[in-house]
C-alpha cells in the first residue's frame, strides 16, 4: 500500500447542495411527501385509517401520521417534523400508541402492522424524493484536487459533476441516490437491537399466548421501529474506516478539515466526535473501537459468585430503559401508565442507559470483528491478537501509521448566527483550538477556487 497524498478531509452537508441551487432542503421533502403520500400508500397496498379527533370529526390518515403523530388528534404532521426530520424520528410516543391500539391480541397486531407501514412509507417517500434530484454538469468555479478525501452526507453526485472529484474520493456515508437500498436516514439514539428475550418470554414464566403482556408487546414493536430507523453510526464509521483503508488514506496525514453546509446536527455528532478523535495527536485507535468501550468489570461480574443476579439486574435495566422511553423523549408529558402495575424496582436513568450502551457495544464488537475477518481474507494478513480496530489493522496491512505532528485545523461554513453559536460550542467541547469560521461556503473554500 503506497503512501497517500491526502492532506484535506472535506465534510459535505445538505447546505452544500442547497448552495449549488439543488432543491434538497427538508422543506422540499415536506412538499413532496404531501403531494405523493396517498399515491405511494395505495401502490404499496396500505390501508388508510379513518379515525375521529376529540371533536368527533372523521379524518383519513396513513400509518405515518398515526405513529409519528397523535392518533387521538389525527392531522397532517406539522411542518417541524419535516424541517427537523432526523431529530424527530425517535420521538415516537410509545404510550399514546399503546393506549390507542389497546390490549387485545387484534390491537397488538394492528399496532405492529401500523409501525411497519409507517417506517416503510416514510423511507419509500424519502428515497423516491432523493431520486428526483437531477444535477446539471457544469463548473462551479472550484475544484477539489486529489489530496482531498470527502465524507459526503448527501446522496448526490454534485462533487463529480461540478468539482472535479474522482468517484473513489467521494465517500457517501449515508448512501447514494442511484442505489435506494443504500440510503440511510434517521436518528442516532437507538442503535441497540430490541430486547428479544422479553418478547420471547425467555426470562419469565410461560404465559398464555392469547393474553401475553400487552404493554411489553407494544413496547417491543416501538423499540423495533426505533432500531430500524436508527442510522447505526458505529457501522457507518466502520464503513468509513474501510473506505479510508482501501484508498490508502492515512488519517494522521490530514492537516485540514473543511465542513461545508453541515449543521453539526445531533444525529450526526457520533461522526464528528470520531473524526475529531482520529485527527488529534496521540489518538489510540483501539480505545475508539467497540471493544474499547466495553466495561470488562461488568463482564467479569457475570462470571462471579453473584453472576446470575448481576445478569438479571442488567436485563432489568435494559427493560426499564425501554419502558421509560416517553420520559426521555417527552419529559413534559405525563406518564399515562404511572399507576398501572407501577414498577417498584429502583430506577436510575444513568444506570439503565449504561446497561443499554454496554449491550450495544457488545453487539457492535461482533459486527466489527466480522468486518475485520473479511478484510483479513482480502489482504491475506491475519488479525493480530488484541487488534479490534479497523484503523489499527491498517498498521499491519500497510507500513503503519506515522506519529501525528499536530492536530488538524478545522474550517467551517456557518450560514446563520445560530449555526455559528452551535459550532463554536461543539469545537470548544472537542478542545479544537485551530479553526476558522466563514459565513459563506465560497469564502471557506477560497483556496480551491479556479
């Protein structure tokens, strides 16, 4: 593997395509959604729900409005749902949905069906909308040379058609419009799989299948929806590391990071945290891996004298995290089921979240290991003992990483005062001292002007 000549890392957000006059704003998606929702639902064979609001007026809605809105007050989703789509996709009100569909076996089936239809409809419409983009090939007045590697959050080929970027240097972290199956859109708060042990009754006495535990069934359906609409940023970061490796991009050579048209949205913060970590001096790739996040003390507790109790506590904390979804997402709303089968076990939000994240990192470690195994087959280089990082594995495939001499400098375009304020806070939290901020993308990339 030859030494790379990459010196610049360019991060492209939705504002970049908007700057190029491409109608990719989420407001445009809102319009597209409202114009095509009934047509797409009919094509997919999905039924419409005719329900009454609190005034007794009947309204016809799809599963999207039912699951992502309030089924007791059926309306079109508010504009803010689309303007902040990814930030809103984890705000499913599990208690309202459970209350609406009820406890019966039929009600639980309908709940699960509605959740599945809502996810499928929203994704189908989003992908259809993305595929309507038609990028005109022309010069933008700027060119990103071969020393630039791009992490592209958009789905378009704008960089190839207007900025002279080679396809191999343009990594679409959330997929491309030409391949709808690759498109990723969603939140980043529920990467762990739903707790199957509960729905399969593995940790409790067998129950009458016609009765079951209605709330658990309903909660599981919502947790499954949240998992399926998560971006799974850790998997996407693994994919990014593979792309860096295959293109010979040595991350320690990156001197400048340009962030163009990206709002540093909360759903994408795991990416920025990772990029900041690997472009600083003294980065330990192994600590950034999934295995590096695992609490070995917790695993050892499962093997100790109190192992069964520790495991049971761990399972209970995972279950409690699911049942407290509404409290986390909608803290201003009351707990509808507060007096129904009240949980007498002590609950700690922090402990429950830690338990969930530990389960996630254990799952993620397995997925990353599978990636490393495939890389080992491709390159014919065994995975060294103690190596759980894709970037770390590069040390054994190429000639290793050089010592970084200084932290990378950041250059960020900020369209509004609110953007500027948020970005400053993020960079401060990242301990980034070398950075510039620009009101216009043109100014931020002036060095790349033709």
